[in-house]
């Protein structure tokens, strides 16, 4: 990775950031978790509640809920905007914070306002935390490198490399050396007991989704550039990679090949409103940078509104698909029939009820959805999951065939032996009152027939009991098919 000096820095007049951290929560604690959210000042988000239109986004942003209602297809609206908590929907709980904080990095000291926090409870035991912040430099110009430096450091939950270490977050009198401590010790400590922990991971927070991302949050942001600034491919590339500062506070870009940069921009940038506005979608961020001052408020509201929900939906798709694939890899080791059945139902459930090719009724919404699916590799992951289901069906058929053959062999053996011996040799002794004293005079073959007959009755009773238990278990598991072990 080569460091280049950027001579013409874009001036950023406005920076709105949303940081998203996914986690896995315990399905059997839903009621208790909701009660904790409500008890700690969170409110269920509903587009029917017009009072929430300007409650969570800062002073200058108002999200008309009617726009949300008409942006998505009706079957997507049912998933994104339930009127109350529903197991088969993405349920949002929000809380206004209005906190003033400071983030010190190796290169900068940022003042920031933390406007609000969202906690999403989604199907398949997936949760997401969203933190809305606006950073700024006191009495100084805010450059693109400053904005990227802030986002790149704030999104690090637990520093693991040298460039990330040394960042400190201050909120009032409290000091936090890790962003995850700020989130899970100050903003929402009550959800920690409900976060599932990986068996092989000692971290309470980061072991929650071992198949997803590293110790960094996904960033959604809106950057308002000065009207006279030119937005170049290098700027767009830097945003996609969160390239802020290198050593000695020098702006840098993590590539030198202009053809490579142009190819990256072609693949990751939605440029319908260029040269004034661009949307960048990468593994790290979904960002809009614009110099269109006339439509600044509208663009900001879109990034906090319909485009934010479009991104949340596709993040949910990606996480669930990764979870299904990961569950299959664990299942392949365990080879447990009940888990195999549950995974098949979960894949079928997700395919039928959640993932759709058409997301939005608007042209720009459809085009952005295509780009998000491509960047998040939704289609590739989905094909893998479908192949997984085919493989599970084949394994299930092989397992069922083997089990039926074994059962048929056992029953045939008992039928033949008991038919030959039991029915002809000792059946008369079992009529009426059984005289146990006759057992002493039985021959070897009569003892064999007695043992086979009685064990046959026992085996038949056990098999019948297992069949009844399995039917009852299947019945109750249908309502819990979204809960993956």
C-alpha cells in the first residue's frame, strides 16, 4: 500500500455519519430484551408516528415518513415498517441522545454530536446498532481527509493494528479507549447479556457474528463539499477505502494505478447525478458526497431516510446469508438430523418471505439496489445457500433411506423369528393368567421365542414413542424455524 500526497483537498461543509454494528441476539429472550429497551428510553419506531420524523436526526433534518412509505414495494414495507413488534420484520427501537463528545486520534481532535442510537431486532436472531454522529473541527476548515480520518477511527470497535491504537473518546467526564466500550458500557450496556457469544471467542461483543466482519462498524455518511470543489475519481476511491491520513498528517490514497482507480470507481460508484453528487458503495461504507448546495437538505434526508433503509435491508440480507452458510459448515461437522431439518426450513423461510429481486418502486432505488447486491455479493451468497439446501436435501434423503433400511431389517427379523417361534411355541402359555412356573420347563428354542417376542413388543413401543415425539417436535419447530443454532 503506497502513500501519496493529495495536493487539492476538498473542503467538507457538512458531515453526517451513521455507524452500524451487527450482532446476534438470543431468540428466546425477545420479551425480556424489548422490556429492557423500553425501560431504558427506547421507543418503537413506526412511520405512523409523525412525531418521530425529526426526533433522531439532529436539528436540520426532517424525514417525511410518507417518502418512506412510497419508496419501497408493499411486501418490503411489511418487513421494514411494521406497526408493532413482529417476529418476521425488521423492528427498530430508537432513542435520542444529543451527547457532545470528543474523539482524539493520532492526527486530529474532533468534536462530535451523538444525536441518537437505533437498535434493530431482526429475524434469524440478527440485531444491528446504529449510532448517528456529526463530527466537526472547532474554528478550522474540515477537509475530506478529516472526515475520512474521523470515520475510519470511530468505526474501529477494538483497535488491533498500530495505526488504530491510541484513539480516545471522551463523553462528559468519561473516557473510553475503545469505541465498543462507549457503546456497550455507556450507550446501551443492558443489551450485553442478550448478545450471543461465540464458543471459541472470549470477546463479549465481537464473537457474536464470527462469519461476518472484523472489529469495524459499517459507515453510512453524507458529505457536503464546497460548491466550487471538483470531485475526482481519487476522492471517490479514498471514500470507498476510508483513506484519511498517513504519518505526519499527510492525506493518502491506497493505490497509485489510475486505471485500477477508474475501474474501482466504475464498479462502486453510482453517478446518476454527477458531477455534483456521487454515491459510493463498498465493503466499508455507503457514502454520498455532493456539492449540490441547492438540494443539500433533500439529499441529507434521503441518506437518513429511504437510502438508509435500502442499505439496512441489504446488510440484513448479507448477514443472514452468511449465517446460513456458516450454520451449514457447522452442521457438516455435527451431522445432526434435527439441525439439518431446521436449517432446511430456515433457508426455505428466508427464500420465500424475505429476499426479493424488486425492492423499490423508484428507478434510482432499483438501480442502487442492484449496486448494493453486487457490492455485498448477495447473488453469490444466495446461490451458495440454494446449493446448500440442495445438498441438505440429498443428505437428508440418504440418511432417511439408510434409517428406513435399518428399520426394515430389524422389523423383518423380528417378524420372521416371532412368527416362526413365538406364535407357534409359547403363545398358548400366554393366554389367560400367565403361569410363570412354566418358564423353568422351557427349551432353548422356547426361551429364544419368548425373548424375541417380548423384545419385539418393546422395540415396537419405543419406535412408536420416537415417532410421536418426532411429530410433536416438528410441529413446535415450525414456529421456531428462524432460530438457527
